[in-house]
């Protein structure tokens, strides 16, 4: 049961958080690209708010995820990812500032030259985290299956023992009833 709870509470949550990081990194790239394409002030404000909201979401997700990582591989990948995310934030903020100032050509250039390469590296580290978590999930699944199989055999053993015990008790009870009846029959026949 403990292994199943660990799998449900820990492994699945970590996988979801890592996926959230990936989604935010992708969404940031889309939002910053949009800032380089739109010229309407309302659209610019909407995309700038989207970026700010995503940074907040990313910060919260990383803060939840980081203490959950226990393997050295996961911790190392998280360290590299945090470095890439800091670099990505600077590049996105630079492109966003250009986009909101309607310097679209410059914003697109920064997006392609600075944001995209960092985004790819960040997504690579997210992929490393997911691969590490997948290995841990597979290992925990094998352990959980072994525990389940062992528990199943123990339950069958207990059930078998209970059947044998019930049969033995039934035989003893039956004998305790039939023996006196048999003796009474013998006494009755000897009198008759």
C-alpha cells in the first residue's frame, strides 16, 4: 500500500509538474512570438500579461517540484534547467520589451536568435527530468507489482489455512456431537 501511495502521491505529481514546466516554456515562446507580430496595444498588453502570468506559474511549479526530486540525476537536471530558465527569462523579457514598443522586427530577431536556442536547451532539460522520472516510475512499478504479488500469495495462504482450520473445527464439533449420540445409542441397545 505504501508503494502504491508513493506512486500516486509522488511519482505522478512530479511527472505532472515537469509537464507543466514544459507547457509554460512552450507557451512563453508563443506569447513572445505574438508580441513580435502584433502591433495593437491591447494585444500587446494581453501577451505581456500572459508572459507575466506564466512566469508566476513557472516559479510556483519549480518551487513545488524541486524539493520532490530525490535522485542525483533529477537534482542535476533541475540545476541545469533552472540555469536555462533564468537565461530564457532574460531573453524573453528582452524580446517582449521590443514587442511592446512595437519594434517587431527586432523582437522577432531576438526571439529567433536568443529565445529559441535557450528554449530548446530548457526543453532538453525538461526531457531529461521526464526521462529520469520515467525510469523511477518504472522501477517503482516493478516494486509495487512484486509487493502486490507477494500480498496475493499471502492472502491465498491465509484463505487456505482458514479453510483447513474450518474443516478441522467442523470435524471436531461433529465428533463431539456424534460420539455421545453413538454412546447413547449403544446404551439404549444394550438396555433393549
